[in-house]
C-alpha cells in the first residue's frame, strides 16, 4: 500500500510540474534559447549577393556615425531566408505565444508583428496578438526605452505630425534598417512591454516594438530580436551582461543561444579573448594580422573587424584582402585554379586538394580555422575561398567562419571571447 501511495505521489508531482507555467526569473540569471538557420543548405551565390548588400549599407552607416561622433548606427537587414541568417525561437505573452524571429547582433530593437498586420513583411508568418495576453501593456512616452528612441529621432510622442496613438501616452516608433535613399526597410508601430519566455524561464517587462507596418527582408519569421550593444537590445534588457552562441556546422540542426553566466562553459587553454573596440552597437575587434600557411599578412588596421551573425561571408578591407589572397595563391601552386564568380576570386578544383591553413590573429587571441570555415564547395568539383574584398574600410567576420566556435560577447567587460567547440553538446 505504501509503495502504491508513493507511486501515486510521484506521478502527481510529475504531472504538476509538466502543467505548471514557466518559472518567473529575476534578471542577472541564465537563459537559454536556440538559433536555427533559415535555409539549411547554404546557397553561396545568394549568400554573396545578400552579404554584399548588407555590407554596402552598413559601411556608410558607420561613416555617418563616425562623422557625427555619436558612435551609434543601426545595421540594415537586407537579407531573405536564402541569405543565411539565423532565427531565434521564444514565446511572448501570458499564456505564451510561440514565435520565430531573426536574431541580429548588428541592431538593437526587438519587434514582432502585432495582430493581423496586413501591411507587414513577411506575410504568412504567425503574429503576436496583444489582446490574447494578460501581461501586455503599452509603454508610455516617459519610459526609458521610448526616450532612447526619441534621442535617435526614431520615436514620436505627441506634437505636430504625431499619429493619433502618439497624442496620448503611447510611444510610436519608426525604426529604419536602410539608408535615406532606400526607405523601404523599416518597422513601424508602438512600443510595448511583455513577458518573454526563453526556454523554461519567463521574464517580465521586456520592451519591444509592436509592429503594425513593415517593409524589407526579414526571412520567414515574425520579427527580429536585436542583440546589439544598445539599451533597446534583449541583452541589455535582460541585464545579464553577456551572451553567447555556438553555430553548428550541421546547418540542419539548432544552435544554442545563451544569455548570462554562459562564461562558465568556457574553460581550458583553448579560450581566447580580445577587447571590443569603442563602438555603440557593433561588436568590433582589432584584427592585427592573418596567417595563411607559412605567411603572415597585415590585419585591418584601426577600423577593426565586426563579428556579425547576419552576414554569411567574411569581408576584408584593402590592403588586408589582397595581401592575404596573394599569400594564399602563392602557397597553392600545386592546386588547379578555376575562374570564380559572384565575388569569389580564389577557387580550385576540389578533388585531392589540401588547402593552406588560415589563422586570424586578434589583439590577445588567435582563431585557428578549420578548412570548412574558409573554403566551401560551390558545386561537386569546385571549392572557393569564402573571404571577399570589401569596397570600404568595413571588414566583417561572417557566420560561416564562426561555425563550431563558442562566441561570447561580454558587454560589461567589453570583451569578445571564443573557443573551438562541439556546438551540439551545450
């Protein structure tokens, strides 16, 4: 009888735990989410087009920010589902509404399509419905997040030209990802507060954009989560101080996205760290030099290089690109060279090829790459170097080079750390 009662008690406890809502968490905790590549198969032609498109708009935004002395710029997201971006899965509201949105280290604002959103891109993906959540509330113009948007001329609160909703307490916003000459990449709506559920943890009071109109390429998801360095980003609002991810090279599988004390997972001699340069939104570090086989060439100089989750390829500004390319070609004379396309200038026949090694030397850390991080097959017989020349001073470490590394962004200490990892073991 005692055994039967004990079994019933255990079963009841399990059922209670399974039925229980997510536990509410205080800030400064540890949160887990997942990132999934929009398109598991990497289309290098499409990746080249979309990566260069993103770069071409990111570069002048950086120049504008430098010229104004503000250090603040927003990354345009000119990519679609075949461009190689990553989606983050989480839930909003009470009860939770599950959504999949783009995860972007190059911007700050969190936003989701709200309601029917008939004038929103993309169409066909799920929306978040505020009227179905008991924890939803609009943010007033007096809120800190609204004032941050106002300081960047991205929010309207009453006065001439304001919308009807902004004439009261609501905070209307229009957040652009493109240049003024190309105004068709933006999200527009009103700021709100909601409970976010990450893994099994529910976090109250996350500010986000409740989007009622948008244009642009946002994959097939329902919005975007900004993971940048500004006050609007999810990282700052969680108050965790740091976040990390580990992008698996098996693009059919999910990759872990960790917020908070993930640094405990980085141990051992393989951990490398480099300071983040003083920029507001972008994760820029100093690339001091590049080793190609036995040769070492100069890095990108004072402009540094940006670690970016939303760009597939890697770009090097001149003269770093040409010098690295020459070093590569000089040590690949035994390989059969073939003409490249789509900006891929170094391509070889794959059969029997052994490519020279490649190491990125940062200020304080060295990233020794696997061949798959910098050479990719464009077809059954040809592989190309996935590093391309940047037409500006802007250089980017794209997400293919980051694969099978644990990349940690410590905002509190202004440090970027990395370590070779089996991403499926987190």
